[in-house]
C-alpha cells in the first residue's frame, strides 16, 4: 500500500470515513476512476471547472488533468486527498481531490444522514 497520512477519520454506525493524503499518483488515479457522478460533480464544483469550461457533465480525463495540475506541491511533487469509506472491513474510494478543504467537505457530507 502506498505511504499515506490520515487527515480525517470518523465513524457513524457501521460506516467509517477517512481522508488520506497520498503522494502516489497511480493510486489516486485508480481511486479517481471509481468515483461516481455525484462525486465528480462535487469535484468539478470545488475546482470551478464549470466556470472555466463549458461542461454539460464531467469528462473524466479533463477533470483528472485539472486534479493533477492543482495537486502540485513543490515542483514535480503531487499530493492528493482520497476519501475512503470502510464498511464491513472493506475500503472503498469515494472521492479524490488535490486539496484538503474539498476532501473534508465531501467526507463530512458523506457522513451526514441522508434525507429522502
């Protein structure tokens, strides 16, 4: 498993949600590829992609390129924040972001009780 740091770790019932910081771009990309449409929309809003591009819906490769651009820390060092949900001992990636605030917001939203 790639070296990671836990930035957020909360439980509600049987659900555990963590935000991990990782420098492993291939791990981040594999997690990004598992994001659903809701997570992609949340990410596009946090990156203000609608303001820069005329997107009718998020396009994976374009969004990933923007994530990589924004993930630069120093020179060529990239860092990503990955939101992971664990239920039944199995982690499932939900969201990938180049910044901590949007990852934290997504994690907290995911933990909030869902209204029907």
